[in-house]
């Protein structure tokens, strides 16, 4: 069909794909192995059962490699998703937890839940964390034009797609 449309490159690609299918799928079922060599193609007659086992092992190995690649992709995308989620927290809300009772205007805790004042060293650490969160939050807002939810949904969708691909591979 590609040749009818005048696309020579596509026609050649289709012919080569058909040849590959013949070599890899059809001929082994009747015990014929084709080997491409520098001096030309070599035909060998072999036990079809052995050849089919080899093909099954090769496919299993390829599937295993694809699954491994997808698992790594999932880990990376989930890490990206976690980063987006953590960056969505407003810097002023970072320490708004039950652990603290009072905060300054920047969201840095000043009083613990039990009424004790937060130590100077802890205030310094918390301020540094709030400043870091402010940078992450602002970068995210700039990157997403103030709509991080869209990025979150898109990233979650990518994770779900990769998981479904992995699931499909594990069922095959």
C-alpha cells in the first residue's frame, strides 16, 4: 500500500518488516533458520521445537527488559509526581501542623504546641526550610502559569499509563 501512495521508503520498510517476520516467525516453525552473513544469507535446517524454544526465550527476555525499563520509568515519574506535590505546598503552610501553636507572618513556627518557644537554632532551620519551599513553590507556579493542578494531573496520568503498559506486558 505504501508503494501505491508513492512512498518508496515506506514500501522498502514494509518489505523488510515482512522479511523479518518470515525469518523470525514463520520459517522457525518449519525448522528453517536464516542467518545473514557477510558472504550472503545462509539457510540451516534445525529442529523446530528447539527453534521455537529459542524464540520463546528471546521474547521472554525482551519482555523482561521492557518491564524493567517501564519500572524504572515509573520510579522516575513517581519521584517527579512527589516533587510536584511537595512543591504545591504554600511556604506559609509548610509548618502549619499540630506540632506548633504559633507562627510568624512568613509561616516560621515560633511556639510549640505545648506552649514552649521554638529555640533560635530551630527557628533558623525552619526559616531556611520555608525559604527553600518558597523557591520551589514560586518556580512551580511560574512553570505552570499558576495552575500546578494541571501538571499534577498530567504527571499522574503518565504514571497511570506506564503502569497500564507494565500490566499489559506482565499479562502477555
